[in-house]
């Protein structure tokens, strides 16, 4: 049988981190700014590229799917690509250039000036995410970092949304929540509310 005290405490600490974000005006402004930049990118024919490792790779895929498929309601797909899904590409780049360039090489090949690159790293120090941000900036992409409290990512991305925690699972739980909020804001701005009752 599970430890009910542990379960209750886990819910509590997770809620505390989300509550801190819900009261952090600066973070909310960064979320709003990123949503606005994504809207502008889509309206001018650009796209969103998203990358991360492990659970953050799953978040990248999740967020890209919400843009391409749908979020709250049916509407045309929006151009977003998770750089974590093609095993042939990932193993080729990893083998030929090393794991640190896993995402930078894809940004170099797929990114165009005016696109948005979103790098997700709970530590803020994932080398392949850092390298991708640097490449994206060199190519004229707008760069965003989703991270926890620390790390290099905070210093190099144009927009940084930092979760006030050093607990990886709680950071990840907030990252997907932030991703959902951004998808909702973008969808509503481009297509209206579609009758969604949020």
C-alpha cells in the first residue's frame, strides 16, 4: 500500500510551486510575451522549434503536438516541430557530431530568421540545449528558455521562464502547465476562443 502521507505531501509541494508562479508577475509577463512572439511568428509564416532531454523531450513533443493538432478546439494546424522525435536523425547527429550538437545541428538545418526556438532544461545547463540556443541566436531566431531556478540558460535566452524550484519533477510539472497556457493564449489570439470555456 502507498504511503498516504508521501502522496499528500507530494501534491502539496507541487501545488506550492505552481502557486508561486501564479503570483509571480514577472513570470506571467514572460509567458505573455512568449505567446505574443509565437503569434507574430505564425502570422508572418515562421515556425516554432522545441527541444529538451528526457522528460523535457516529452514536453517538447507534447507542446508541438498541441500546436500542430489542436488544443481547446478544432482549427487549422500551427507549424511547430519537436527536435526530439526522429531516431535516425538523432543517432546520426549524435554519432557524427556528438550529443552536445544534437539540437544545434537541427536548428542550423531547419531554423530560419524569425522562427522561435524553445529550449527546455530543468537544470538550465543541458549542453545540447545551450548550444542550440547559441546557434538559434546566430541565425536570427528568437530564443526562449524554460528552466528551473539556476543554470546558464537564464543568461543567454531572449525570454526566460524560470520555475522557482530545484526539484526536477515539480519543474517539469510547471513546464507543461506553462506550455498549455501558451498554447491556449496563441490559439485564442489567432482563432478566437472557439467556444472554449476555460
